[in-house]
């Protein structure tokens, strides 16, 4: 028992260090291009002779093979990001009832003599396609009630359970 | 001891008599405008429940219970959750074999998939609002009753 304050102090110090370490990794607030908000890096590939077909809207065969080798879904269409040189959006076709038939999936960027392939985060679809898919202008509301409907149903159930528990514990008048 | 009541202020009573309907109206505004502005079911429900809390604080708890009886309160607290989960169940039935739980687009309100989702979001928000309001009020009344009962037994 004597060493307890010392151990606690050491643990608090470690926890503080952990928090500082984590806070260092948080991206700048409001940066629309920060990795957690926009994309995840998948792989990079040599850029030689790939740039021209991409600019013409054709997916080169060895890029396609690379996607298949790594087990990612193969893209169906590619187009240049408007106003940017050396950046391409790649679309993947999907078979979902009532939804758009293709999704903006990969983001290819030329860095040096390599092509970096990124996967767009879900947030990108949330922001760009949300209003068109749900017909609701408020981003928070369609997130809460539609995309994350299961989550909200669970939250409401939690509130309901809390109320019923209070009724069972405190109400002692023989009737509900 | 019995005749000793807390002093009642005529100013507070009059002001809250005027305020309570507007608080309730504002909470309905918050719920209805959840889809197009800031707001939603949780916030609107809590504001609506707070109007009952104000009534009980200013007037008396017996009158508050008469305004919102226990039976109605209990039914309302589960009704909101029923609306929410029931919409999801309707989606399963109406999506005919695809089993899309909580995919509101399959509900036949309008011929358009997106507008069905927009409309159903409103219903879901109302369900959340009803449950949150009823549970808030229910918890408040239970805590407040307990206090009175204990005092009565000590006497």
C-alpha cells in the first residue's frame, strides 16, 4: 500500500504521454485533405507509360492487374480531376438496387515518378452524394437517421431502457 | 405541518403560464425542422419535457400528473420506439425479399426513392422526440414523487 501513490503517479504520467502522442496525430482542424477525412493510401506503382492512357480515360492493363493482385475491386472508369494535373478519380461499378451504379472509389495521384493510389474515405460519399441520395439538406440529420439509423435506434433504446429502469427501481405504488 | 406550503410567487406563476405553450411550440419547431436546419428528435424531446418540469417546479406535482397521467406517459415512452422500429420492420416487408432493415426508400409514401427517405427521416425524428420527452418526464416525476412519499411516512 505504501507504493500506491508512486505507481499512480507513474500511471498518470504514462497516460498524459499517451494523450500527447495521440494529440500530435490529430490533423489540423478543418483541413479537407487530411487523410482520415479524405483518403487512405493503398499502394504506389511506377508511373512510366501509365499517365497517357489515364489522361485519355483508359485504365492501363498493368494497373488493372495490380488491383486484382492485391484483391481490390477493379475500376470501371477513370477521369481527370478537373483543374488538376496528374490527379485522377477512378470509379467502381456497383450492383445495388436504387443507388447510383458507380461509386467514386480510388484517387490516383502522380508524385515524382510514382503513381500513388488512394482509397476515398466514406465521408467523401457522405458529403457529395448525401443530399441526392436522401433528399435531406442537413448533413447531420441524414447521417443520424438514415446512414447511421441502426446507431440511433440503439440510442433511443438505451434512453427507453434507462426510463424503464427508473420506473422499476423508484415507482413503488403497485401499478405501472 | 400540513398547511405549511412553499410561498408561491404570482410573477413566476404568470410568466411560466405564458411561457409553457411557447416552449412546447418551440420544441415542435425544433423537431420538424430537424431535416432542414439545426435540431432533431433528441433536442426537441428534451425541450418538450422541460416544459413539464417547469410546470411542476412552479405549480404542484399533483397538477402536473393530472396534465400528463401516468398511463399516457408510459404508453408514450414506448410509442416513439415502436414508430422507429416499426418503420424498419415495414421496410423489411415492403422491400420484398431484399430485407433492407431501416432502408426507408422502400416505404410507399411517394413514387420517388429519395423523397421516401426524406419523409421517413421526419417520422423517425418524431418517434425519437416522443420517446425522449416521455422518458424525461417519467424520470423526473418518479424522482419527485419519492421525495414526497418519504416525507409523508416520516410524519
